[in-house]
C-alpha cells in the first residue's frame, strides 16, 4: 500500500506548539510564477510534500493557499515543495533538471501529481502511462500519492493554445478530432467523465484524489464564477476551492479558517463568494465507478 498515515489526530490540548510560517514574497498583480517554490510551516515531525503541476498549480499560488490555511491549526511541521511548468503534462515536468534534484533528495511523505489539462480532458489515453512514468521516476514506495484532479474545459480553447496542446500530444490530428468530439457533451457530463476516470485510476494505483474539478463545476452550476474567461484557468475563488480540496485530501478534514486576507486574492478584487459557500462546494460527492485502467507496470 502506497499510503502513510499522517498521524494528525493528536490531542491539541496536550502540548502547545509554536509554529512560524515562512511567507513567500508579495504576490504580483497576476499571481503565480512557474518553477520551484517552497512553502513551509515550522513545527515538529515535518510532513514533506512534493507537488508536480502546471499553471493550475502556480497561478494564484495554490500550494501557498494550502500552507496558509494549515498554519492556523497545525500540530506538526509542513513543507510543500512545488515544481511547475506552464501548459505542461507530467512528462515535461519530469524532464526539468530541478525535478531530478528533488527526486534525489528523497524523504517525501506525500506526492501530489497534476496532469496537463489537455491530457486529462482530451488525450486521456496518455494519462495512465504518464502517471506510471512519474511513479517509476520518483521511486518513493512509502509515500502517499495524491492526484490533483483537473476540471472540464468551460469554453473552447483559444486557437493558439489549442494548436500548442495538439502538438504537445505528439498526434495533432488525433487531438483535434477528439477535441471536436469532446464538445458534443455538456460541461457537467464532461466533468462526470473526469470524475469516473480519476476514481478508477486512483483505485488501480492505491492513490487518493483531490476532486478539485468536481468542486469547481459544482460551483459553476451554482452561479459562482470560478473558471476564467479562457475556459481553462481559475479565478481567485476557484483557486481557493481547489486548495480546499487538496487540504481535505491531505488532512482528512476541511480547513478551520480561510487563507490570510490578501495573501491570494488579486489586488483590489478580493474574494467574491463567502468562505462558507466555497467550503461547502468541496464536500465530496459520490463518484461513479467508471471503466478501470490496467495497473501501471511495477516500480
């Protein structure tokens, strides 16, 4: 079994622990920067998390939101090391020199893996082999694996982005054909298919899923503006919803309080939806048991 127990059920009253958050630099007007980043909450028995992702991770600093929500009630230390590249699928992130250095460091308790949106949504035939390659490369058999779920595209992609994604899959003709077929279904059906695929894949490899896409589309249907006008990336509220799903999957409970005001929201805009409304969106739904994958090759 690839899971570890986090051991967070300690009696808080037993001991008072001083925790200090190492805060990142103030966020720019368009928040998020790709590459390597570290978010740290100091304390004993540090939980070390390695997070591989793309713009859906670094825009609005989703790892930083998770760390800030955790800091207020933490009973142990936390380090979130994120490695990101805009528009990338897992193989492109694995190829980064910094990724190899982080793998070599070892000692990871949790691995958070995010696939490229174009793979998860359109070329999902590539998702299982991509994930199998990532698990072989990381080679940390005792670490817990957490899949950061993608969300269904809301609108058609911009032509330049569509062309780049098609080329990245190695088969532009197949991608374009599948892309056109993808929009034959309404958004809620496309998201339900994602839910089923992630559920099946997680069962096959013994992983957990942070159902960010499910929560995002629950919010979209309720009238919250969580996906931006490009149909792909998140608004600030959407990033908070995604971070809450990661938090729930990591620690088995929702965060006790919202992230620090101003630490994640765009200057002058702030959070639009009430915290309670965003939190409610992340209550997990029953996930349909979709078609299974074959188990990835043994690591």
